[in-house]
C-alpha cells in the first residue's frame, strides 16, 4: 500500500461491502472505520432494533479477521471474557483456556446488561492489547478491536458503564432511526435471503495493519495540536464540568482527527477534522456537575459551547 489510491481503495472496498447490508448511515460507518484505523474501540448506544449488532457483524464479515461475539447477561463471569487455567486430569499439566476476547474483532453485545465486575474485565485488553490469566499476560491477535453495543441506561436491567470503562472507548456513537426511503430499502433487501449471510471478506488483516501504519504518517501540525489542547483544557476549567478530558482523551481526539483526514483523502489534519470528531470522541468522557441536570444540560451541549469559545486556528 504505497499510494493514496491504494489506501482509498481499501477503505472504499470495506464501505461498499458494509453498504450491501447497512442502508444509509454513511457517517456511522465512517466512524467505525475511523476507530478501526486508529486501533481504537467503539461504543454504540441506541434502542433495540436499529442495527447495532448487524453493523458490527457486517464489518467483521468484511475483514479476513477472527471474530467472536460475547452476549452479555447478568450471569457472565470475568473468566468467560478473559479465560482461566485448569488442570488436565490425564496429564496433570496446567492448561490455559482462553476466553471469548481472544479474537481480532470482538462484539461485546449489550455490554451494560452485565455486572460492573464483568465489564471491568475488558479494561486491560482494551488498553494494553493483552489479557492476564493467573499472573501471566498473553497478547491478543492483531489487529484487535472491541465494538460494544448498549441500550440506553434508562432501560430496565442495565448497569451504567463506569467512567474508567467509558474512557477506554475511542468513540461513542448512535445509529438513529432510518429515513422513510431507507426503511423501505431495508424491507426490500430482507424479503429473501438475509444479505448479511452472503457477505464475504474484501480486505485482509494485513491491509488493516498497513492502514494503521499510514495513519501514523498523517501530519498533525502544531496549530492543530494547540487547538486540541485548548479544547481539553477548557473542559477542565469549565464550572459546568465535574470531570474534564484527560490526556487520553486528547490523544484520542488527535488520532481520530488524523483518521478523519485519511477518510477525506488527505495526509494532513485540519481544524474541521477536530471539530467533526470532538463530540463522538469527547462527549462520553465528560461528567457534568450535578446541577447541570437541573438546567437540562448534556455533555453534548456543554461541549458545543466549549467548541464555540475556543479560537479556531488558521491553517495556510
């Protein structure tokens, strides 16, 4: 992958393949690809039935990568996720039994329907790309990515994700209801065979790793870095925010902006890239002051206020 055309070709093949199953929602698909390029993870929050699981399955089928789905329920244990050791009764030797997370693409379905203890079992693997079983660490296969779905926290039987868990997700996105024409197309496509069943891989794991190498070469100039830091500093100084953006959030915004530039066919980052990625990267990391709920403020509205207040750099 030595040219811009080859990079564009890989991205285009994935998007076109997913579009065979997911009608519309181009920006949602772009967000998932941005996280894939960055080596980050995605939290998809929406009400049931909007295609969260289908989107992840379509991505997994588009890549020649191993895929595991974890259906989170209250009785799922941390060892089901990471793995455990046992003794082989025939040989008497210790054996490692890897959990469901030992795959390249992992779907954590309805992650907020399991206990916080089980949720936290994903912290190490999402941050460090490894699992620790009985004191021994094992790397997960690369490229590695967790895509988690969750129902809105207002629904019965859900456990809100703690801040430390939310911070491990590069992006938090929602799919939203389809337009009328899109829903008509969904019905027609599903009259016969499920289009997902005929989906095959169009890119290899090596293609994804090469995309990630090219991502690191995207230029993020000093004014863009200063713009990102100004946004995150403003979140820490706001009297509306209890918990502002950490340096991990700053890094996430920089990487996401660079990947957004790649999807736009550029090898350099603009303030537009930062603005486009600010909400999906930063909003779920903000914790508002308790009185904010009385003013009907949300992390999104407060973040939009910060973006309006921070001076946009001029790139020439």
